[in-house]
């Protein structure tokens, strides 16, 4: 953890060194992964369920004959969870629903000029696939983040895939979100199945959800083929940047840094402050809290990729944060909303002493599916609009067309598109009684 314990003095670095300090951990995009994923997709395309059975046994060590989970098993998952956990899931569901319902946009219906009516309406995607990773930390919270906006948007068909054995937490959460089509298949083969369709798993229009390097590569490849299935985003490892001043609580900061570091070995956390004493106290608190955590090995490796950076003032912290463009940004300063107005690049922002990043991960109401790896410069957090498509409608009256016709004919002629001009002219001539 030596790299994290060493406080980095930003103004003692040259420009190249500053850029180097802010580099993300290298993502493994080896040719081996690309080749393996391509082979899996091709085999699923040709063999369907037979290929899924092969790869499920190979990668998950599970012999699966029926991929779809029976409704009885989905329903019975409730009996294996405590009342306390089910109540907490219900609270999270309520808050996430409330926030995403607020994103329902009002219809645009305007008359750009007399007789020319233009509208924008939102329609749900017909079918979507949700991928939920398994492993040591089954992300049932991600079921909430994906299923709830899908249902609010009105998506007609929702299929969920997760590696076997699927945890009762995932099954229960899917059930309370109204998802009935759950399939025990994971990895690149699940993405291929959702994109291409098999005997058991339906082809979908868009795939949502995080995953490992193979899942991410599979999403990239299926989104590039003919009649491609769309994807939500190519999410990388989790990342957190914290800006804090003298008013901050070092124990809170240390806890937040550790909460993101435990996501995985490729996670990265960065702490920016102009206060040397605060930086020292955060490192001291972090080392103390670290001893109490179970995912120690993952955290220690993640901390090797992480930084404590001392700046000359808060303005420099803001400049660095905007350069880095973090997935999660915590602002723990005396006046966090004053700092907020200068932030231009971040996916999800947490203000003040009492806003841990964990709140956004689970139950505050915002979505935790976010752009990473600096993509927040141009990309947005997942929201209701990702489960919809915008459709444009226009309706012209005869008077409206006549009034606009001269403009239309001049513009189409200027582009040498005479058929466009004629489509207007033939109508106007008809209205003028020339036909």
C-alpha cells in the first residue's frame, strides 16, 4: 500500500508526471480475450443452447439442462431471506422508483409556425436483456437499478441472465421488480444468447448490465455485428475521487475510499485536498479501518492504483477532478454546493459529510450504472431515457405546407435534390388547382 501512503505534491510534478499520476489501471484487452469471445459468440450463433451448456460447464462448473428458472423457485426465494433484508430492498425499490418516475419527460407538442405541428414522443424499447454478475458479491442491487426504469419505461419483454447458481437475493429482487424470465447463464455466452437468441433465451433489442472483461468484450462485439443488439455502456472498474477541505471528517473519507476499493482489484480511488494534516489523518484512519475488513486482498491491490494528492487550494482540486472525470465524486467541503457549480465532468456526485457513495449504490434513488474510465466527459448515468426511444412526429395543414413550400423548394434545389423539391411542388400545384 506504499503508493497510497505517499502523499503526492501536485505542484512538484511536471505536466507529464501529473498525467501519469491520474492514469487508470490498465484494462486487460488482450487478443486472447477477444479471440475467445469471438469463438463463443460464433458457437452460440450456430449451436444455441448446446453451446450454452458447454460453456456453463466449462466456466461455471455447472451442468445445466434447463436454463430458465421456474416461477416456483423464483417465488420460493423469499423464504430464504430475512425480513430485515426484504424490508431494505423494499425501501430501496421505493426510492429508486420515485427518482426514475420523476424522469418521465413531458411530451413536446409545438406549432413551429401556423399549420406546422411538430411533436416528440417517447416509446419503450420492446425487449431488453439484463445481465447481473454472480461471484462472491452477487449484485442484486443492480437488478433494482435496471429492472425498475425498464418497467417504468414500459418495456414489454425483460429477460435476466446471471451465472449459476443464481442467489436467492437476485431471484427475490427480480421477483419484486416483476421479472419472470430469469435464465441461469453467465459470461460472454449469456451476452451472445441475449443478442442472437437461442432455443431457450429470447433475442433482445438492448443489453444492460456490468460484467468482467469477457462480458464487456462480448457486449462490444455483439453491438458491432449486423442487425446489432444495442448496449447500455462499456463500464470499466469502479472509481472514486474525493475533494475535501479542513472541515472534512478523515474517518468518513477513509471509509468512503475503502468502500470503493473493495469493488475489485482494478478499482481506483483518489483523494484530493489542500490540507496536509487532513491527508495524514485520512491515511492513518484508513490503515486502522482496513484491518476490520474482509475483502482485504482486493482492497490492498486496488490501493496500489490509488493516490493521495496535496494541492495548493480547492480550485486546483476542482481542476484535477475535471481532468480525471470520475465515475463517483464526493465533495466533503464546508460549502459543497459552491464547489459543485465548477464541476463539469463526473458521473455521480455526493455532497457533504452525510452523503456516502454507498447511498447511491443502493437506496438513495439515483442509478448506480455509470460511465467510468473518464467517459463522463461526454456520457451520462443510466436513466429512464436509456430504456426508451425518441420518435418525432410532424403534421402540416394545407395552408402550412403552402406557406413553407417556397423555403422547402429553395433549400432542396440548393442541395440538388430535385425529387425532394418535387414532393413539395406536386402538392402545392394540386392545391392551386394546376393538376
